[in-house]
C-alpha cells in the first residue's frame, strides 16, 4: 500500500489488504485506472469521488447484510 498522509486509521489493521482489493475491484468495475505505484495524485477528482462513493456504498451494503443475518430485502 502506498504511503498515505491521511490521519485515518483502520480499526482492524488486518483489513488493509481486503480494502485495497476492494478498491481495485471497484475501480475495474468503473473503468478507472489506478496507477501501479499507488500514487493517486494525478487522478481526476471525479474518478476519485466515484471510486470512494462506490466503495462506501459497497461497505454499507456488506454491513447491512451482516446485521440482517445475510437476508436480502
């Protein structure tokens, strides 16, 4: 994972690899190219926002499924 200046820290540090994997999966679904070196400073704001929004949407969906015991609506 690339060095980050973010002050956010993971509650479960072991989740870092899973979150990175999700980032690449969502980016691929959206057709967004993530640089191999991990530096996203040149990424368009629109792409970064779409990526972050879709990751958040997926995490909320996973949490809702977990809370509901895996039942779908």
